[in-house]
């Protein structure tokens, strides 16, 4: 029988968990998982870009790397900014200041919805035309810390999970926007807040998240949406909530979040599994 040692002239290392540093091509026996593991690191690296004009967190972000848009954030700010690939410029302010909101679309045709203003969860929805925000149909369920199908459009997107004003139960609610109104669709299998979202209104990914206030256990669960229902998928490698996410249902990134402090971990979803 052919063995690894016979091929490579080396025995497989035994490690409790993952090697540190983790290098592409590494093979080892994980004594915790009790199986042979292999490492394939995704290509690419992070580089510093221009700073925001208004420091913030818990805002909505949409668009692409050369034409991005952020709105809202901690403190209930109404500030919105546009990115051109190197620097940020102030855009039109939103009508409702809030944090923990989500969005979808592009820099010139964006949408944001939900969030919280410090006293109540919000159901307001606003669309952006590249200069001004317009209020449109409200969500059916006011909530914060939800996910969106971030690669969707301002006329076709999902609002996934979340929670009401703290303390409140987590939500499994899933709503779809058609450009004029929100409609209730099939719920998530697992109610949660602080979820990462990717994809479109007909092919979406919801992953990670956490339990309710008072039971804030982070989870690694992932679910995929086919336009009519949710299917449980492979778990993330590291359970987390309130992290950044973008991409499609078959090629997505999840980065940062809690409780990984200072939140630098990145995972890539390939349609079937998350890779570190």
C-alpha cells in the first residue's frame, strides 16, 4: 500500500488543532478532530485603503471595491459616504439615523433597511440614487443585526434574521423586497442575530451569528437559499457574529467579528464549505 511517507519521505505531523502559521500545502493529523487535515489558503491579501471621513462601526455597506457606499453607524448617524477605489467622499445623508442596519445594491442604486436608533428597532427602508435617499416601504418586522443578500439589487433583495430592540428574541424571519414592498418568505432554520449574508434574492447565503441577549453564544451554522427555502450547509471554521460579509452564495467572504478580538480572521465560502 502506498503511504504518505513513501511518497514524500516524511511522516505526517500530529498537531492539536491547526498549525501556526498555516501554510498552503500543509498536511497534518489533527489529534483534536482525529483526522488528517490539509490546508489550502485562498489567494489574495488585504491592503490599506483611504480612511472614512466619519469614524464609525455597525453601518451598512454596499457596492464594489471601486464604487462602494456606506451609511449609518453607531450613534445613529445619518452620514453616508462613497468610495472610488482610493478615497471616500461625503454623499447624501439618510433620512433616518440608525446603526446595525443592512443594505444591498450599488453606489448609485442602493438600499438600506432596519437597524436601531438607541431606543427602538427600526423598520424604515431607504433607497439611494447616487445623491439622495428616498423613504420607501417599511419592513414587516422591525429589527437589527440581520443579514442581507448583499449582492442583490435595490429592487430585489432579502432581509434575513436579526432581532428586535435588546433584550428580545432572535428572529428567523426572512423578507424579500421587490422594489415597492416587502413580502414574508420562508424562515431560516435557525433564528439568530449578527449574521453574515451574501448572494442575491434567489441564491443567498446566511452564516454565523449569535443567540439572544443573555444567551449570546456565537454559532458557526450556514444556510443557503434557493429562492423558496433554506438548506443547512457546512459550518464555518470559527463561530462568530457581527462580522463583515460579501460575495455570492457560491463564493463569499466572512471577516472579523465577535468574539475574535480584534477581529482579523477571514474565511472563504466556495459553495460547499468555508476555508480559512
